[in-house]
């Protein structure tokens, strides 16, 4: 009987005849030779590789021996491992089509949508009606001109539908950026080429001046509402994160010991993981949230235990008489940073804005975490002063 080596050798692969699975050792990238005896007594040998794709162990066929030699199987295994590290699927599908990317984007968003929400069907309907020409194209081959052809017919005649289509198509490409299928979002240039209209132009959120934020937080506390929604509003104001990022915050994203909150790429507008340095004011809000009754994986749970409804933070502001939207706190923070002399690149990083220039993105590899921590601590002290 052929002795089994620690790693596969050409001689062993050629001579082994005992049915079984023979791995290529600890550094073999999941490569194995599978030896099988058929019903008529013949021995067949095939190559397989086990890799983890999107968190799931998956077996990939690499072909039969001797058509595929040991050296060729190892080369294929190396190529597949590299693709997995880049966030790509090596199973012959490579870059997904827009339809495939849209399906996976919807799947990710389901985690923050209420059970039974009509949003999945509404997103799918948007893509069928207003992005049909994109569906079968690989996402890395879609241009801004392709997106422009989708949006142009409805841009002025159906502004509400156009706004939803723009947002949802852009969300798919943000997912693609996060998965390294492309480096830019073609929706941005497409929209820039369209005429400005009341329905589709920039929509500015109502915002207070930065000098009014401390008073707004005092007003929220005066209504005596230590509810998840009220605490969520305080965290939004102190950290300047987007409302959706705060509403979906989970305890397993927050490291209280290190004062860091890591928001996963799937919940970020730019499709990239973002680390929020937690100031003393933010830590105080989280400590109060931790004492809320009930158990939920969400920091600010709804009555059902899921994430807060979209309108909950705005409702708190209205009851407190605060003339701002939750998103408006970001504008207030950005204005304070500008007046305080915070460098633009640091201020933009505090708000998780991705530089439009690909050149700037290439050279600005630091997330400026330490500098952001200093800025956000100063902002926290400014808005929580009694």
C-alpha cells in the first residue's frame, strides 16, 4: 500500500488506489484528491477544494486526474484563494451581473428591514421597471452612460420614482465597491449629467446651527424620555453618524473597553466598514442604553426587539420641539468642524465621506482614527455642556 505523505506528491497521486480523501497538508489551501471506486471496479480521481465564501464552507471541483496534474490543481487552488481574499466568488461566476448584485444587496438590507416589510418587493420592482437594461450586465462593465439611459426617461416626468431608482441602483453599486467588483459608483456621474429639478435636486435636511445642538439635547432630556429612540437621537448628535447606522447599532459591534464602534460595510452608505471613535459623551449614552429593560442584540431596540423604526428618532425631535431632522445633526457637526479649523480631510473622514477623487482615495489610506477621536471628543464636550 502506498504510504500517505504529509503533503501530496506527484508519485503518490499517480499510484494511490485506495478510495478516500487525501488532503494537501496544512498549507494546501483546502486542496484534496478524492479517490473513488466505481461499480465496475475502476478507480477515478478528482480534485476538490474547500473554501469559505461569504462565511460558508464551499466545495469547488478542479477537474479529474490525470487531465489536471497536481501542479495544475495547486495553481487553481492558489488562484481561487486569492479571489476569495478579494471578496470574489471563484466558482466560475467571477464578477456578478447587476441582477445578482441586486439580489445580494436586498438580502443584506433585509436584516434592518421590519419583518413582513414590502421593501424587498419594491426594490425588485424598481430594478425591473427602471434598470432592466442593466440586469444581465456584469457590474464592472456598467458605465455611467448605461445608468443615464435608465434614469433619463423618468427623471423629470416621474421624480419620485426617479429618486427611488437612483437611491436603489446606487446602493447596489456601493455593495459592489465593498466587494471589490468595481472602484466607483456610476450613478454619481449619471446624475451629474441630468438637469436639476425640484424633485431630484439635492435635498437638504433641516439642521440647527452648531451653537443650538447643546440646547436641543437639553430639550430632549427635559421631556424625561429615556426611551431607546431618545437615546438614539443623542448618539446621532454626539457621533454625527447617519440615523440608519445608529438605529441598526448592535452590541456586538461595540467595544466598550476600547471605546470603538465598528459599523459593518453592509450598513454603511459607501459600502465600507467604518470605525467610530466613542467620545465620553457617546459612552455615557451607551451606558444608559445598556441599562434599558429587556434583552436585544440591538442597542436601541423597538418594542419587538428589532431595530428602531425609521421615523422614531424624528418623532422624538418633534416632541422635544427641536427644529431639525436627525440627519441634520451631521450638517451641524460639519459646520462646527469648519469653524474650528479642523482640516477638511479629517472632517470628511469623521462623517465617513469617501473622497470623490480616486487619486485621493488611493493615497489617503489611513482612516485618521486617532485624529478623528480627538475631534469627536471636542465635539462631544461642546454639545453636552450643561
